[in-house]
């Protein structure tokens, strides 16, 4: 990956390392890796040290070293529903039942396995940097960076609330209040390494915003936006309200119609970290949630 910037008048006199750290949020670790590569830092076509003092109108060029594909992720030819892709990132519509990354319980058939194959097949010199993870049984849009630097920019954007995700969920029972905010801290359940619970003493700050799209006495169809990103946040918060997600038997939902939590990330909106272009991407709800909506007459 190559990035170029034209130095502005008000940036004149800055050292390259200062400019990269303060203006473009380069980490010290990234600067160290760049210094090890010949010609990775150039000004007006000539290699320079990070201590070079920039002048107005200079063209600073950064050539990022190719990343090695992870040895622990086996490339697998898997179907990928890629919604958006450019040289810096991609967004893929993940199906329910697929983990984002390999783990003790999911060695293969993960999104990372499929993306590694996609990278190799298309000569993309990157390892997999998943920015917005989803639970195995949650479907929908996942944002992936193609470079460690891009990943760090996205991570900062997440902390600042500049990546917005909209979820669709189907929960048991009628939620009378048509919109609301759930503000309840979430912590790990002592007897489980997976399950979470509301924990007002030791839990982490968690806020969920919701709007009721349609409802009756049996169920409510919701649009959800998160202000925080805790593990199982949506699932735990709606169990806390007494309206567990359909199919989510871990948190009290019934699986008579759907065999996984009825939760789908349907939209991502963000500013592109390099072009600053606003990007909004959408993914329709999958077939199993569509069938559930029809059965409940909420479609």
C-alpha cells in the first residue's frame, strides 16, 4: 500500500515522524517498521529519514511493507458476499453460523479462512484485520482493514463513534415504549467463559438504542444502534428488558421457529479513513429471519 500527502504551509518545518504521528496517527511501532525498509519514506522521490524537516509543497510518500499472511489461518475457498472492496478495506456480509476468526471451537470455515484465500487468489499482500466482529450466530456486515495502519485508523474511529452500525432484531413480546435507551453495565457470568450478564458493580459501561419497527403481543421487530460494543450486548440488554431475542436459547429465547439469535447487522456507515468519503452499505435480512417475520406477521 502506498500513501502520498502534499505538505501544507502550516505543516512546514515539522519532522516527518512528528507529521506522521500527529497528523496521520502513525504509531511508534509502525514508524519503527517503516525505518527498517529501504525507500519506505520518500520526499519528492528521494528516500529520507524520519528526522527530515518538511517544507511546504513537499510530496511525502509512504510505501508500506507487504504483510505476511498468518501461518495460523489456513486459506479456504469459501463463498464470500463482499459488499464493498477497495485497496484499503472491504465489507462482507457474513452468514449466521460462521465465526469471524479461528478459535478453539472453530478451526476452519471462518471468515478469516475465506478472506485469506481471497487475498492469496487476488495477490493482496495483507493479513486479515477484522474491525467489527460479529458473534458466530449473528449475521450481517463486517468491516475488514487490509493493512495494520488502516486497522488502527478504524479502531480510533470506533472509539470516537464514527463507525455506525444498525442492527435488526426480533424479540419475544411487545415492547410498549416505541423507542428507548438501555443503559446497563455488562460483565462476565462467573460460571461461564462465554455468557454475559448485567453487572452493576463490576460490569463495563454499555448503552443500546432501539426503535420498534413493528410489534404485537407475540413479538417486536427492532432497529438497534449501539453506543458501546460489549460482548453479547444486544442479547443481554434485551433479556434484561424481559424481551429475549428469538432463537437465543443462551439468553432465554425460544428456538421453535429459528435456530439462532434473530440478529442481523444490516447497515454500516463510515467515513473512509483515506478519502474521507462517506460510505453507507446495506445488507438485506437473511432468509431465516425473513421466514420468522412472516410467521409472526411482522414482515
